[in-house]
C-alpha cells in the first residue's frame, strides 16, 4: 500500500498520539493513501534530456505502483529558476528536482568539483560509471546534501559543453573583454576568469535574450540545449574546447525519503533510479548527435571549431588554478574529494577501455 506525502512525518508525532489518530480516522487513511501525487521539477524545457528522464521516471513509478502513485513533471519556467527548484525540494513543497552542480555551488559547495574544467574524462562511458556508482559522490557528497535536507538520488551526464560565441576563441587572449554567461555556482566564475573571460552568471531563461541584446558575448552548454534553446540563432561560432561535461543531480527531500515513504515506495524510487542510468545515457548521446545535425541544417553558416590539442592544453593548464581555488573554498575536505574522485575517474577510464 502506498501513502501520500504529508508534512506529518512519523517523527513529528509521539507514538501514542499517532496510534490514537490512526484509530480515530480508521479506514479513511487507507483509502486516502491510494492516491499519492509526486511532483518532479526539471531545469529544462519539454523535449530536453531532463524531460526524457522525468517522463520515464513518471512512467516507471506509475507502472510499478499499479497506478497508486501519479507523478507530475514541471518543466523549466513553471516553478522558477534552478535554485528555486532545489529550495522547493528542501521545503517539501515538491518531491523531486534536477539540481545541477552548476547552480548548486552556494548550497552544497563540495559539488562544485564538477565545475572544475578538464576533471571528468574524455571517455563518457567512464564518466557514466563514476556518476552512477562513485562512493565519493554517494557517500561523501551525499552526506553534504543530507545536511541541507536533500537526498542525492543520482547523477548523470548530459553531454560535452560547447561554447557558442560571437567571436572566434582559440586562446585565453581571445577571451579579453568577453562576457561569458555561466551558471551561477562560484566555481564557474573562477573557471572562466582563469580562461581570461569576464564571467557573467545568469539564470538559464535569460540567456537567449542576453545574447540577443549583447549583454553577453557567449554561453556554454551541451549541444542538445544549444539547439532547443536556440542559442545558435544569436551566436556565430560553436567551439569545442573539451573542457567540461554537463552533469546534473536528481534530488529528493531527505526527511520525506527517509521517514514519510513506505518501504514499498522507497523501493520503487530506488529501482526506478537504478533502471534509468543506462536509459538516460543513451538519450543524451542520441540527442547531442541528432541536434547537431539540426543546427547545421538550420544555420549552415554557423562556424564550427574544434580546438587542437595544443590550443586545448593552454586552457587545461589555466584550469590548474581552479583546482586550487576549489580546495581553498571547500577546505581540506575538498582536497580529499578531488583526489579521491580523480582516482575513481582514472580507474573507470581503465575499465572502459
Ligand atoms: O545552462 C543552464 O543553466 C542549464 N543548462 C542545461 C543544459 N540544463 C539545465 C541548466 O540550468
């Protein structure tokens, strides 16, 4: 039997009071419990990678619960910015949200390790393995999430982040006086400062207008997002610098997950999350490939540049300073997280070869 989410978690009642209450309302609890309704807010629009994940999550949860649970997916723009969505989860107003590290840095500083350029592998299979199984993520970083009232359910990659710009960028000097839009985590500001740009954090929904009005000169995102958000319409270059894989987390409210869910509901959530790891990896791969073709067709004169190994090495060298800033910001703990994660990535690369 499933149960609806309520603010009356078991811990907020004394045992005898709870028993008396249950006895008083009798069977009505049982029947109300049939209709659990969960809300899942995503940071992207309909048809995006996060949307495909949330829609499949909905399908599986509804199927596994025999219709006892319904899941409503809220696309970007319906409930607020990424930071707003995370806050709604901590308040228990919604049950699930995507909270990408690029937006989560102020709340959970340690997760900004994923905003350090050139940290994750060029081999996305290795990244997938780390993001799905890493003890550093699910134990160490997971406990940082718990402290903020969040349960980190999963992480997944959404594709290599590509610069779309109004000028050719091949070396740090090309970033002189260049306003690069970043997500809002402080480490991303550090990263683009180290590359020689003027980082300009802003919410996702303002990027198209910012490019159009020339408040910013470029932005960085995976290809599927560049296509669906139409960023290519208001920029001239797409530049692959190999500097970052977009990663996201799916979070739920920690108290709700631990205390309000029945064992059966928790099992449904855990099983669904485990089943979706392969699925979403394939979706993002396919989306990034097919949407690049769409961009080429829609704008044949979009200039596409892949930095050479030598050009890329210059940015990679600059990124060393970002690692140091991460440790300064997060402290000793940060150094351990960074080292342990690098170890895991190396190991996963060996296994993925
Ligand atoms: O750039 C951003 O802000 C956003 N990019 C993607 C691909 N997903 C969500 C995020 O908020």
